[in-house]
C-alpha cells in the first residue's frame, strides 16, 4: 500500500510514479540484496496497481466530460 504524504493525504499519481522510479533504481543497483529486491519489487507491483486505479479514475472522468460536457469532482 502506498505511503501517505507528510500531510496525511494519499499520494498523487505523479508522486506514485516518482516513487516507482526510485524503486526501479533500487532494483537496478547490483548491490541490492535478494531479500531487499523482493520487498522492493513487491512494493512496486502494489504501486503499479494503485497508479492503474488512479489512471482509470481520471479516464472515466474524461469520458464523462466528453459525454456530458461536465465532470464529477475528482475522487481517488
């Protein structure tokens, strides 16, 4: 599960993608041990699921906007 920001809010898509970049760097580091790599991979896979859900939410709003000309408030 993604960590909350310092303000206690859910991270934005951009923040989650930035975290994914950090995780990729850890996995590419040849000095990362197997156990650490596994936990990093696991966190990354969960973060990908969260990012996909965030993208789906925005996509639905865009489709609704194009259908009705209005959009519902953004919710994560």
